[in-house]
């Protein structure tokens, strides 16, 4: 199939995206799921993703619950003709040439399906996907196996300075906010989870009004409507998850955690922006210059190129439902940690005070807009963006206007946004390393 369709279809697809964003169609299923659809007739494929507001921010006092629920969906399912186990589910998808996946993060949980558009393959794959969503069996043996797998992973993370730094960074940054909890939980929290917990979580959050369905593929509108009803139409209507609380900025603090590693891991930052933040584009473009553009960013230039203090130094915003983190990070030799941290601080401070140069801004815009079409050059990449637009309630013309809004960012807007938003008094720094035992 790739040889026959791939190159020509990809060229047509990229050209159409470069000229104008894909036309997004939007409606609701009869039971309240929101549907977003982009026809893509270039390849005989269909990609579907159902996204629920059911990430770890909904764990409450049971950290790891969203992750374990998502992992258990395809471990067993109750069908009209009996119960299928995980191997039988996987074999059925494989026999149809379909790819199925599931995952969860802090904001959301999702299931995805990729299938050929031919009805004799697509329809049974969609039926099985719908059953996995609607009627997971949560078998007892599979539950114990999956929970033990999570516990083993958590014990392994205790030996990773990077994982230790990340967990402590989120805890310090978010305090008692739902984002503070680790998506994978802790040994204590995961050890206490029960099958009843995941069944209750599934019953509350895996419902139509708490779901969005993103569809990209070789379908017309009527076929897409039928597909959405087939996948989500039998879910209980339920209710949307309540709005997450706003994030309260934390006071600046520095956390040093000894660890017997040859490298010190440093994370520094504060709460950043949400997906619908009015400063989104000035902050995005500004950070591209500061630390988001790999080896040519300011942070990499100052820390890696000029001083050889780190192989990797970076910064990034992680926009979420409410303010996600703004993270600056690096790894360096233990004896160079203080020096590297000071260079990182100085580079950030200088950028906030002075902003970028006109040359840097021009190069950043060219880099972001020049590569934009390649971020949408396949159905799977387009599905990623469509699901993001759907879940975060972004405008339907988001992809149409993206490059224009990047081009409209000015030097003054970047400087103003960084000076208003990046505050030393809210800065959290986590340093893990030093060569000593914890």
C-alpha cells in the first residue's frame, strides 16, 4: 500500500495543508459526545481517537487510578457472545489489520484505532473498539498483573535521578492541586487500588458527555456520523467532569536531593500557561528562541556550545487544561552543577530583561512556520492535532490561523509576556545528584 499510495498522497496532503488548514467538521452524537472530523481521501485509511477528561487530575486521593484504568481497558471485554481476554482482543485487531492503543496523562485518557477503510475490516474493528470502551471486564488476574507491573516500574524510577527530579518538581510546583499527583501513582497509592476503584472511575468518566471523538480518514460526512455513533453511541450519556481549579503560584524554593549518580539533574521553572492562554503565541515563539529550538537556542548556546557544561539544556512550556509547567532543564557533571545552574539563571534573566533580537525572531518564525506542514503530513499527525483541538475546545480554525498568529508576534509582545509571566519569586528549582547516597 505504501508504494502505491504513499509518495503521491503525501505530496498532495502536504501541499493542501500548506495552502490552508484542513476543514474541520463538528457535531455531537445522540448521547452527547462531541465529534470532530477531517475527510482525508488520499489514503484508504481511517484513524479514530476517543478522548475522555479522565486523566490523573481526576485521581483524587487514589494516584495511579486513571493510568491503571486505561491500562486495563483492553485486558478483557464483555461481548454479546461472551468474554474476550487480552490475547483474544489483540488477535482480533491483528486479524483485521487494525492497530489499537490506549494511554493517559494528567489531563486526559484516550483510545485510538487505525484501520483500513474497507468496510469488511473497518466495521468489526470499530465494533470491538466500542466494546472495549463500553464494557471492559477488568479481569481479576489481569488487574493484579497490571498493578504489579506498575509497582515494578515505580521501584525502578526510585533509582532514576531524572524521574526523581520530575516528581519533586511537580510536587513543589502544584502543592495540593490535582496536577501535583504522579500519573503513575506511588507504591503506596497503587498498592491500595482495587478493581472496584477502576470500575467506579470508568463508570464516572468514560461517558459520552465527557468524551470527544476525533476522526481522520477516507470517509464522507454520513459515514463519519455513523462511525461516531458506532464507537460512542452506546456509552452512557453521563456528565462532563467538573472544571479543574485554577493553579495558585507557589513561593520560590530550591530542593536538593542527594543521589549516587555521576550526573546532576536540574529542573527549574514555574507554572506556565493553559492551552487557551491569551499569551500563548508570544510565549511559544519567545521560548523557541530561549530554549525550545534545540542546539541553536540561547540556553543550549550558553551552556553547551560556549562552556561545554551539558550535552542537553532546554526549556519548554507544557500547556494543559489549566496552567501547565514552564520547565528549564539540564544534566551536568556533579562538580559543574552550581556553575551550570548559574548560567541557566543568567540566560533566563537576560532574556526576560532584554527580550530577543530581531534576527532571532525572524529565524524563529521561519523555523516554526516552515516546519508546520510537516507536523500535519500524515493522517496520524493530523489526528493528534484534531484530538487536541477537540479536547481543549480550541477554535475550529486553529490550524488555519496558526502560522499567521506566529508571524504576527512582535519583539515587544514577547518581552512584555515574559516580563509579566516569568517571576523569580515563583521559581522552583530541583537539583538531584551530587554523588552521595539518598
